[in-house]
């Protein structure tokens, strides 16, 4: 794994605008950054990223299987009791999941370590699946990367495959925060993959979802929502007004309710407990667990529910050396052993390893001067060159 | 880059313990995909067919440029916003309250 400075395409902004990549620049700062790329060998991808991703995903399935049978786990995750049946039912019914992204610490030498699992509402999907691929094609054509370069990236095709199976050619509603450019861009891209899988689609804002007196969720035309892709966290839905009616609704959700377990940072100590000393896991404990003392005075403190690095704290020798503000933390925290993130120059790099329709299928890399990856951390493309 | 499919099916089989993945993997058949119509783009400029990417991992195909141009109506999609406040009969606003000001993604 190397970070290779390279020429950026002179017209990349125009290319991004043309592709509908509206958030390539955030608050005047680059989000998409192709002034360098990360180079991997095929062996690194297959042995160190892809295979562990599949294994971690399987461990997560094992964890969910345990959790739905053990209310102590659901309680530890602070999942509202009124939602337990909904979650368990969706698991037992084998509601299918579409995608997710594991954030890994990996430097090309030691085994990749799981930092967290973005299991419910992973973003950066368009830039990973489409714009990063476009960069590779053009970078090859323009001599920026070797002609033999490849990319670990079949995310686009896996999403289409997923919708083919999940949607069965029916109608899909997609809902989220349509006023946020990144969320809307993600919704539109996911919509496009569904359409390519033969589904018809309707996009609407989360707050536009209606509920009929008979309990059905409907769109603005009062048409029943039978299958809903929601770019909106389960933990928010559980606590909102309509959350009380989820169990009685006939709507199928993507991601399914059982993903509420896996999108919780509490899975980090649970996985460590189920698979102690697994090479791809970091020691982790619930805060308050006496065993957390084993981490000593240096650890990363994460809220059970947190997004985009918000409210994450890095504690070294008992002092917070880095943190990101946010609204989370009320439900409790976990403590995770500090992972040594690879640092290239002034920046830390975090691997995002994607899984879709049941298979590991792609990679994204985010860089930041901080070791905490945030919404504004830059996206840097990658290539397989050896 | 598709060289991974067969490899990962093997890995999944090896690591499978008690819980089965809920996603039934199926052969990734190559099917010509018709890209979505782009709002605002004349019919002659619409991409009517996408090349099919080779599942063995070559770079011969391309992605659907969902936002590459934009426009008009699509027979495949619609936005439920003909009536901004929605058709009467349903209660609305029961979802979405938490999201204002926060990123939904992760």
C-alpha cells in the first residue's frame, strides 16, 4: 500500500459536475482529491481487505443471530424495547440487506483492523462506485496510472444485483433528507441502480411519508410504500412518532430493521467478546465494564450511536487529544483500543471496505489531518498496480 | 474489477458458522442495462444502452452516468411531490424530525 502523488485531471471538476457529483467540494474545501492515489497489490486487496471483510460480515451475522435471542444484548445496545420484535422478526424472516461499509485501519503490513461498521446508512457510495471508476479509466487513458492498473470495485454491479433480488421488478420508494446535497446525491444514485435492476421508483423526503388510518405507510399521493430504501438511521426512526407503528406496517425496509443492531458501536465490544483476539478486531468494551480498564489510559471513546465521527474522542494517557463535536453520546459509549492509522505525509488514511448483495466488492479511502474521519475527510481514489 | 466473486464464495463457505448471510449470492449475469432517462436532456442525447461489464474483471464497460445529464420525465421514476403537502387522508411528519441539521449518512 502506497500513496502516490500524481497529476489531477485538469477537467475533474467539470467531469464531477457532469456526473452529478454535486458535493465534490464541501464548504470550499476539496472532498474529492485526486492529487494522489493509493496503490495496492492484488495480494493486499484479496488477502488483507476482501477476505477479512467477508469474514467480519459473517461474524456480524452470528452476532445478530445471538442478539435477537438475547434481550440483554438489545438492552446493552440501548435499542428501545418496543422495537425488539420488529428487529427479531425481520431477521427470522430473512429480510435481505443491500449494502454496508466497514471502516478499517490498514497499512499494508499488519492485518486490517475493524474500526466500525457503517451498516445502516453508509454514504460515499456514488464516489466509490462511479466517480472513482471514471477516474481510473481516464487516469489510464491519460497516463496518470500504469496501463495495467485495475481497481477493486464492482460496487455498482453488486448494487444492481441486489436490487434485482430484493425488488423483483416491483416499485421502490426512496426516502431521506432531500435538502442535504450529499444525502440527495446518494439517494439519486441508489435510485439509479434500482432502475437499472428493473424497478420503478419514487423519491420523497422522510417527513413526507404518510400514515393512513389503517396503518399503511404511504407516499404523497397516498400510494402504499411496500418497499422503502431509507437513507435515515434506524435509531432515529425508532424514536420518532411513527416509530411506534413500524411493527404493524406492511412496508419492507432496506436496510432491514435487524441492521439496527449492526449500526450500533456496541457491536465492537460484542464482537470482541464473541471472537476474542481475532486478528481483524480491536479490543473493545462497553464503558463501565471493569474489563475496559485493560485498555489502560489510551483508547478511542465512541458513542453507541454516532455518525461521521461526531462525538468520538481519542484519549491518550488519560487526556483527550482529538475529538469531534456532535449531538451524540446520550445512550452511552464504548471504548476501543487505539489503532495505528497509516499516515502518509500529514494525513491519516482510513479504508472503507464495501459489501453489497452479500459480497465484498469495493474500496474507498478517506484522508484527514485528524485521525478521526469526518464528513469532510477527503476521498482519494485507489488503484491496483501490482 | 470482478475477479473476486468466486474467491469470496469460497471464503463465505469456510467462515460460515451458525448464522447464514441473508443475502443469497447469485451468479452475476451480464445483462444489458437501460440507464435512466435524464431530466432535461433531448432524447437524441440520452444514453440508450450501457455496455455490459465483463465479470472477469476487465475495464471494458462503463458505469451509468445517472447524473450526467438531466431531465424531463422518465417512465421509470417519479417524485411524489405533485401535491407538496400530500394527498389528504394520511398523517405526515411522523418521520424526519431528527434529521434536520444532522447528516443521515455514516
